C-alpha cells in the first residue's frame, strides 16, 4: 500500500460533527472514489451520510458489503489492461471498441450488425434510418445482471448508513434522488414526498425522492452509451432512467445538516494540461467544463450562506457555516483514459484521502474549529 502516513495512524477520537461524503462518479476514474473509501475504512472514519453518482453506486455497495476495494479495483485494472503503460491509450480504446470492461460492459457490435439486417420501415425518412444504423446511439451493452442490481439495492436498504444516489428521467426531464430509510431520516423527508416507482416520470411538482429498488439502481448505472430502447434496458432499467451524473455529478446541496462535506472529485477544478490542440482534447475540455459547471452550481448556495454567516449578515441560528473539503485528482487525464481504471489513480486518491481525513477527523474539535476552511 502506498501512503504518506504511518500505517499505525488511526482516528483516536471520533468527530462529533456531522460528516458527509459526496462521491462523484466518472467512468475510468471510479478508482479515485475507491481510494477515498478505502482510506476512510483504514482510518475508521464513519460518515453520517454518503451520496454518490454513476459507477460509484456499485463500488459503494461493495464497500458497505465489507469487500476490499483495493483488491477489487486493482483486479479490474489488471483484467482490463491488455497493453503496456507506454501504450496505455490503447487500453482505453480497447474497452470502448474491442473488449469492453470486464464484468461491466462490452461493445455493442452484435447489435450494430443486427440493425443492418433489420428491414427499413416507412415510419421514418430513409436517410435517418441509414444514419441510425451507421452511427447508432447504442455503443455499449451492460454486463451487470438483474441479480447484481437486487443485491446492491438490498445492501443499501439494509444499511444503517444513509445512502443517496441520483438518476434523471429524460422523457419528463425530472431528476430523482433515491434514498434508503436511514437517508430519509437524516434528510427529514416525509413519507408524502416519496414518489412511488410507478409514478416516476409522471408526477408534477417538486417531489424528487424515491425508495431504492433494483430498478432505480439499474437506472443509476445506465449510461447513455447503452442506448434508450433495447431489451436489456427493459430488463435492467424498466423505468427509463439514465445515470444521474449527466445532470449533477455531485449530490451536495441537500447535505446542509452536515458540518463537513468531503467532495471526492475525479476531475480537478483547474485545467491541468496544455490548451486543446485537437478534437479529442476539445471533447475532454467540454467534459471538464460541463462537470465543473455542475459542481459550481451545486455548491453556490452553500458558499453564499457561508459568506453571509461569516460577515454577520445572516444571524438566524438555523443557518451555519459548512466546511467543504475537496479531495480532487491532481493530474489531467484525456479522452483516451476514460473507461480504464488505473492503479495510479487509486493510489493517488488513497494518499490524498489519508492526509485529508487524518487532518480533519483526527484533530481535536477546538483545533478543527480554529483551522476550519471557510467555504469551498
């Protein structure tokens, strides 16, 4: 294990403040969230609530199930690595175009050729039908099973840890937060605000919370590369949801009951590379701007309240300052790294998390209060 701290360091006194973990998912960088969770386990830091998006849903379930994330993520890295480090970009390409990611997804080549064998119809313009076949929306097929979705849902619902993850229902444009019973209590969500599964996409109003079920787990793990109308979707994701990361990579704004929130970010808020020079760089730049803009909007209200409380403009005792602690990747990764989990990303996150968690959770309360960062 690579670490900057001594192995015998541990939290000797649990923090009395409420602590939240906000895990941001991003294909190929779930190793970053895994490194953070593994460090939290080693330091015996138990948060009061965990929110997550995208692939971190599955990794969080494994963590709650007591599995060793270091072993699992490095095993994933080894199985998906077909080429040496000098040709690492080929590993990402092989996941997208040739082999997929072991146990998670595969390229949709059989489905691609099957479309060409499907007779044309008279319902749509002929050029559009040719275009749909030439570059279809579906480029990947999920390999996780319905049984896995059921297991993940059971792990979350049987956990005393408040758990929240997100989805988006494209047809209605509504974003949902899926919560277990512990999260319902922590967030103080009345039963009347829980949307039944059968009403997802149909309700009109501010209701956004639903129970965690195998169907919502399937929706939370449904990437747009899987397409929007397939037999696999109807089996794993019958509610017609998509991964919530496309709407908001982080679930932070609901965590106002927390005193400290760790935002575990697989993207840095700064662009750490040369300006874009080609189309691949531009796509990476767009992805970076998109996810960072979502993050900026997510924390904007919190920063405003922090500032108003700090300068004395907001004196209502129901408002307080919340310490936001970003744990973010310190290296720029390009388009050809997406989808390929890397050992170095896991180790980087583990080291950063060990430092951040040790500093903020081991420190005595008075020291934490004196040294608290004000805002993001």
